[in-house]
C-alpha cells in the first residue's frame, strides 16, 4: 500500500499551530476523524497517547510520527500537519517538531502502520524532501511531493532488488531465537553502514529467504554466522567469513567491515561436488567438535521434545492405581500417547549419532553413525565370563555420542583409503564400499566399547542416585547457572544436552533443574521492567514485557538483547538467579519427564508448586542484582 493511498487532501493541514504535544495530536486526530477513518475517536486517542508514554514518536530532524493500532480504526489512514513554528514533541534530538504525520491502523494482522511507518521514515531521511513538504502551499502540492518521492524510491528498489552487496547465513542449533536475531542485526548494521545485506535463515521451520543464483553471482562477499554445518559449495570464489551465530548478534559491524576488507579470504571449495564442504581444516578442533555435536543435537531435538512431551502426557492421563507397574499404559488414551511418544523417543539417539557422523563425513557417514546409535541403544552381544551366557549390553546416550564421532571418522578413513583405488570404480564407493566396511567397523567398535561405556553409565546413574542432598544442590546450581551463561550458546547447550541425556536414562531431577534455570533470565528482565521501569530504556519496554511469555515458555534467548546491551551487569545476575533456581529445584526434589515446554508442562512436573517457587525466587534474585547494579536512565529525567 502506498503512502498516497492512505493520505487525502482533506486530512492535511498546512500552517498549523499547536501549544503542546497533546494539542498537536488532538488536531491530527480531528483530521483523521473528519476523513472517516475512526469509529471511536476517544479510544483511538487513548491508544495514541499510550504509545507516546512508552516513548516519544518525535524521531528528530523536526519530524514526529505518532501512530496507533486499534479496533477504534475503521480503515487505515494518514493525517498530516505542518507547524512552521514547531511544537515541543519530546523529540529524540530535543528539537521542536514541524512536520507531523499521524497513522491509524485497524487491529488486523496486516500491520499497515508498521509498513507505512517504515516507508515514511525512509523518505523523510532526505532533507530536500522534508523541505519540499514544509514549503508546500496547498494540500495538492503536499501530496504531489510525496507521490513523486515515493515513485522514485520504489523505482530505485526495483532496480537493485536482485543486487545485494553482502549475503549472510544465520543458524543456531535450535533454529529459534539466535538465528533470527543475528539476521536482524546483520541487516540493520548493513543498512547503517550503507551496504545492502540479504540474510538466509536456517531455522527450525527450514531455510527462509533463500538466495538465488543471480544474487550469489552479484554479491561481493558472504558472512556465515552459524553454529551448525552449512553448505558452502555454492559460494566458491566469493570472499567469505565464518563466525559464531552470537557474533552475528554482537559483532555485526566487525563482520561486515571484515568481509569487505582486503584481508578477507576468497573461499574455494575443496570439492564442488561435496554439498557440505565447510572447510573444517581451517577451524580449531574445539570448533569442529562443537559444530558436529550441534548438528546432531539440532536434528535430535524435535524427537526429544515431541516424544518427551507426549510421554509426559501419557503419565498425566493415566491412572496409577490401576496397575502401578504398567503406569503410562493403563488407559487407552495414555497408551496412545506413550506409544507415539515412545516411537519418537526411541530413535532420538540414532538420529544424534547419525547426524554427527554425517556432519563429519557427509552422506556416507549417516548410515554408519545411525547403526552405531542403534547398537548403543539396543546393545551388542556380550559373553558373560561367569556363566558363559550371551547377553545384550547397551551404552545409551554416551555410547551414541561416541558412535557418532567415531562413525564419521571411520568413513573419512575409508575415503582416504579408497582414494588410492582406480577411478573406474568411483561409482561403487558410496553405494557399496563405504556402507559395508563402515557399518562392519562400526559394529566391531561398538562390540568393543559397549561394556565399558555401559559400566560408566551405570556408575554415573548410581552416583546420581546415591548423591547426598548437598551434592545434588551443588549440581543443580552448576547446571542452572550454565543455562544462563550464554543464553542458548555452547555452555547453555552443554547443560541442556546433559539434561536430555540423563532424561533418557531416567534421571528426571536433572532435567527439571536445567529447564528451571533456563527460564529465569527472561523472567528476570520482565520483572525488572515491571518493578524498576527506570532501569530499562523506553524503546525496549515492549520487548522486556514479552519476556514474561518467553521465560514461561523456556526460551532463554529472549534475554539476549538485554544481555548484549549491558553484559557486565546482566549476565552475572542471570547466572546467580539461575544457579539459585537450579539448586532449589534439586533441594525440593522436583522432577521433569518432558525435555521442553516451560509452564505448559507443569502438570507433568513432580512437586509443581515448589518448582514454581524455585523459579520465582531465582527470577527475583536476578532482578534484585540487576536493580542494584543498574542506574536509573537519564531519559526518565527529561
């Protein structure tokens, strides 16, 4: 929708006069009402003034764009007023507003006001355009200026739509918050620095905003801000920089400046037929291991979350008294949930091992790692030394983890050996040699290590079960604190992966402490904005309040923007509060059989009221520390 389609000459007042901000807004609302855009003038004014209380819409340079989205608007519209002498609008630069636009948007999903607000703000950045509007003699001339500028802008955008200077890919292991926050940060920084940036996101719902061949051809450079394996073969011959997804959020300027500098290296694919070439040889061992592990975790998570929550629902809908030994399968509904959830839960470790191996050795590694995962869970035959009987020995989560890495490197070794074979048999390597010898070697390896890893698993479980209360509290504090260190980063993921692994082994207290700790940071930010509003910038208030939902949903990433803006005061507070919550969860004996879900799986949590109390106490601790460390912001003293 164009600006000129929303603004009519009847809603324009030139040479206006206003005594203050509210007077100016009242006159703009009168113009809007007279133009037939409102069905409840008073309600619309309430929404507009409420928006002004959150932060002035005086954007500086003599411009103000108040707006409101509400059911009180019958149809979207604009009103405009020129005040030659200006009016105090609490603008960001402290200067009076002379050019005012009021936006009215109905309460629909279209977000008309945001689209128009964005386009208006872009056009008004041009001083020449602002001067033309201020000097317009008639409403018709005012509209003509806008129409001319808008047509030129749309034509310019159409001309360069396929030419992006920089392409970027963002991806995190879960594909939720980090992925999209890094994308937004890179796009905004590119705009600020004068470079057109297009970001392709690899999120939980798949690849979005995918690059075209023409866009790749025209791009000068590529940024990969990802913690998972990314196909780089299509960027052969382009300047390329790789970084963590967190750097895409916190170091977007540095990434853009570096990738365009002479020091940035041109990427050359070592094998253009390898669709997952990621130049691991140029990365540190730790980075490689983390990326391979996260590739497995990323693919495993849907099975863990989906299966785990369905199994938890089975216990919720079952009747324990019917048959305690068959709890979870006593009623038809419970049996249905347990069977379906169990199907997903049963294969999660196969997926983990298979996709770790695939990350290391590409597609030939998948089958080998997958079989290793099966052998870790189902077990391998083992002859007992005492009575010569043959038993199955399984190594569980830890065995599947080892199988994934070993399976990948087995296939890499086979590739190396097979490189000496005649090129005439190239076609049978992937279909015959790699799977046959890879699975054979994988089976022999699992036969060898399963008894030892099973012993380690047994020792860990026995230790956890025999832990004193003090030791459990300490473990809960460590895991809870880890969830808040980097809010979805490597430390957070290490704690979460440990929790899900122990969940698969029947240790439900650990998963409870992990999830509780991860819920604290966003809840603490929301509480700070509510109880100590002067500690949070006005422009960030809305995002802070949304953290109530993020925290209750166990989405730690909601706190990232606030941690990034003030890490020295927020992160220690987050860690302290999450550690307190994790410790209390262990102390209270809380259990959790679902690996995700936050407040929405509270009915499946052991000691639910105490669990909520632990989360509340930790959130208040974090909030109190931040309130003590942060000063009241100067913007509230104006």
